[in-house]
C-alpha cells in the first residue's frame, strides 16, 4: 500500500481509530470530475433528444425508421463519433440531420490541414 499523505481522526478517541487517506483515493477523485462537452455536441444531442448511457449517448437514428435507439454518439479527441447499429453510414446520418461530416470535427485542424508523418530520401 502507498504511504498515507495525512491522517484524519475518527469519531473514536482510541489511537487505533484513525483513518488513513492514501494517494490513490485522491487521484480517483480527480478522474471522476465532469468533462465539458463542445457546443456542437450539445446541439446535436438536443436535436436528437439523446439519452446518456454509460460514457456515451443513445438516440433514434434519423436516417431510418427506428423504434429503439440504435445510434451511438460520443466525443473523443475533438471529434463527434456517430455509429448506427442498424448499419446506416455516418454520411447518411449527417445528411438526414442537414449536417456535413466536417461539422463533426469540433477542433480545427492545424494551419496546413495535414501533418507530415515521415519523410523519405
């Protein structure tokens, strides 16, 4: 176990009734802090009336007649990710929402729009 950062007295008065607070409990609290959503994601979730399910959202897919929510929505690394479990393409979902696929990118690209991965002689 990690060494305690500090001790807190418990309600008892005996020396054996001391709680130890370990480093892992402090880092665990930091990881559970709420994350902020981009404005584009918030608008998309409102438009689709999406429901939170775990770390992502579920909604009825607008690209096909949907009785149960089959569209998964998530945001990762500045991109809004859409996946229809019924098989609709991302382009079809965006078209039915009057969006372009470029609207799913919430962070702008760098100046040139591309990056050099490797150069050859």
